[in-house]
């Protein structure tokens, strides 16, 4: 259970970092080069978030042969 809470905390932290990324990109005084670097880091972070969510979903629900789902 603690492992799951740690994963959720990390995912929440990642979402917070994504929010910070969006705010940084919205700044008017940001250079084009900086915006590309921030954007790239944000996309990498988003990819990791999507992978983490996919893994959690696969672990939580399993489809049996009858088409019913159950927790794994």
C-alpha cells in the first residue's frame, strides 16, 4: 500500500511540474531557445506520466475471458 501511495505522490509531483512548465511557457519574457528547452522537458515529463498511468491501469483492472473486469 505504501508503494502505491509513493507512486501516486510521484505522479502528483509530475503533474505539478507540468503545471509549472505551462506557466513558464506562458511568460512573455521567455526566449525562443528557452521555450524549446522547457517544452521538450515538459513533453518528456508528459510521456512518463502517461506511461505511469497506463501501468497503473493495467495492474488495477484485468479483463477475463467472459468480458468482465476484476482487480488484479
